[in-house]
C-alpha cells in the first residue's frame, strides 16, 4: 500500500520527507504509523503530533492505502 506523508518542524530538515509536496511511501498492508516512522528513519519517540486524514491518531494506528499522514515532533 502507499501513503502520502508530510513532515513538519525538525522532521522536515532531513531527506526523509518534507512539508511541501509530500512523499509517497510504500508499506506492507496493515502497517502502523510507528512502522512508517521507522521506515522514514525518524526518531519514533519524538513523533508527538500525528494526523491521518486530518484526524489525530497514535503511533499504533493502522494505516490504509491512500492515507494522508502528517508528522511533527513537539515544537
């Protein structure tokens, strides 16, 4: 499955993802937000603001194909 990811604040400083156009990331079906964060090589313990399809979720949220994900550390 593919999800569209945007990163904000310090998460957007690396090459993992940014806040502009977003990035399509391919994951196994049933992957969680935590698995997405790990795939992007971001520090999972810093991901404190997580939205999927404009709804706030936790790291254990199961993603679906086509989801739009926004990630940010606490600012």
